[in-house]
């Protein structure tokens, strides 16, 4: 695991050729709003990142991570990013969101021409609750025979509905962290009203005993985040199961305000870790 780094500088200015297109994707039960981020006029990109937003399963929308996704595409003119919404817990609790997430991957594979994607390399990514969905998608894709995934990018993920990690129990002793930890607890209460679901691997991948044969992972935690330890524990478990995994702890960041994790992900350090991870993935091969 890399050490906490010095305070990051702000990302470089956004390119003039950034393109954002609103579209609709098919979830498990209904159509869902989505946005496609790209740069330039290239005909087809080989790599597609499907991104799920934060919000503790009970809130959030496409707008929340817009600036992060702009900077993510800004770092690589060849990258294509599909950011999608999913069913929030207030509408329908677990497993609605994860079923949406997996259905969206299948939709993307089927509609690659519409997206301007060659279909060669598919990566899942997310922040906080969205990172939970991204992690679970890798389990579902393995268990259900596809689609094939080349990587997973988990940014400050929510992975432990039991809220049992040391950072979750100890960091909230600092007054400014109480609301951050309470928001996680409230999100899980809404998402998992049935207590028995809290140990289901599709709700809590950290509790899964079957983590082999998953795609390479990048896991970003943050120094003062109550979610820190569960993210790093998940990385340790993936490594023990033979999954190529990079775990990096970002410097302390103010997380009390809504959208703070999205802002943290915009920093050059986080964007650099993602760029390095993407470069480390195997060169895309022709789709089967």
C-alpha cells in the first residue's frame, strides 16, 4: 500500500474538445438517465469505463460527479466514460441498485455502436456507494457469465454494512466525522432494511468468501475517511485471492460537505493513480 502523499495540486485545465452527451440506458426494470463523456472526434474507443455515482444508496445523481468525470476524460483523450444512474433505495431497496448496475453493463455491451465503443475493454468504477456497486458488478459478472471486465476502480468504497472497521468506529470520535459516519449508517438502513441482507456478498462484498477470478482492482481510500479501513481490508482480501490489486491511501480531505468525496477524486493524486492503473491493464483484445 502506498503511503499518504503530500497535499495534491489542482488538476490541469479542461480541454476544449470535451464532449458530454445525455442518453438513456436500460436498467433491470426501467430506463435510466446516463451521460457519455469523451474527447475529440475519434470514431471508436477501445476502452469504456461504466461509472456509478455516490450518495449512500439513498441519494445522489449524475450531476454530483460531473466535474470528476470531466477531469477523468480530460486526462486521456482516448477514454470513454458512461456515467449512469440507478434505482435509489427510497424507490426500491437492495437488490434493485445492483441489478440495475449489472443490467447496464449488459446494455453497454449490446449497444457499443451507439456509444462509439469497440467493445474491447470494459471497466467498472464508482465513488462511495457507487464503488460498492462497481465491486459487486465484478462478482455478478463472474457468477453470471459476463460481461467480461478488464478492471475495477473503487474510490472510497462503502463495503461493510456492519460498520465494524476501526476507522468507522474510531474516526467518528472526532466531532467533524460524526456526520460522515452517520450518513453511511443511514444509507445502509435505507438500502438494506432486511438485516439478513447485510451479509449477502452482493450487498457487502467485504464479507464474500469468493473473491477469486475477479478483474484487477484499484482501490483509493482517504486518510481521515471512516470508510478507509474497509476499503483497505477489501484490497488485502483481493490480493490474498490472487487478484492483481493496487491500494492507495489519499491525503486527508474535508469530507463533511455533500459531494466531498467527488471533490477529493478530482485531485491530481487520485487522477494520477487512475491513469497509472488504466495504463497497467492488458492491451484490449478483439471482443469474442
